[in-house]
């Protein structure tokens, strides 16, 4: 699938006497803001703006290049426990891993994303892309709230759930989501859960 500023290419290579015509399905609007400028002006990304500033990623997101930012909205940050959020925001390394897990190494418009695709993030992790009816899914969840916000250095898709990589989780959080969840309960009963958190 070929896209032009996130418009799908419908018919290519119509030759004319004075050039060539490609038919697309949208009007292409002027794009003047970088990904960083979109973060700074969008009200629904207030928490993300704070996190980006704290992690020193601003310069990357306003630099030349082509990236895809899966931008967690304020709603996405509000869905995780306050204690977990404060821990990540207070840990520069975990915060950077979290944000890099939301940035893809190339610009990917929604039209060009197909089910079964695996995309690599800046953190070096992967995200699985699929479909649920007409909706795109990330790691099996239909969490894309707004897609194809164009920037001069890529594209932004707003997501309403946080994608937390393993590197930003405590041992306790990892264990709760795995086959050893019963063991973590024994640690808690033994008064040792502080070692896992």
C-alpha cells in the first residue's frame, strides 16, 4: 500500500502529454508543525508533554527524520495506577524506555499498516499490528483514538492506552502478568514484596 502524506494512492501512472497523474483519496493539506510542536499545542497530550520534557526527547521529536509517534493521551496516563505513573515519571531511565516504546523508526500512516505487521520501536522492542473489524489494533487492543496527524518529520497516532514495555516495569508488575503470579503472592505473604517493587 502506497500513501502520499497519508492519502492512499488509488491509481498510479496516468501518463499525459505534459507529465503524469497519480490519483489519491484525500486532499493533501499543508503540514508545518513537527511532532514536538504537535505535542506542545494539543491539549489532550498535556501529560505526554511533561514526560517528553523530563526525558529529554524534545530534540529528537523536532529533528529532521521520519518517525511515527503513538501519542498516549491524558486519558491513557490516567488509566494506570497513580503509584505506577509517579514511579515511572520519577525514574529517567524507565521514562525514556516507556516513551521510546511509543516511537517507531519510520513514518507509518494508518492506511499502510496491515494486519500481522510487526513494527520496531526506538527502544528496540516490537509492536504487533492487527485488525478488529475496521479498527486497527496494537498488541491485540483497538486503542488508536485519532490517526494520521501529519507532521513535518513523521506522523502521530493518538492512543488511549499506555504501552508499557517490560524494561519500565518492576519485578512485581512483570510477575503479576506471567505464569509466576502465584509465587508473587507467596512473596507478599512472607513480607518480601518490597524486594520485587
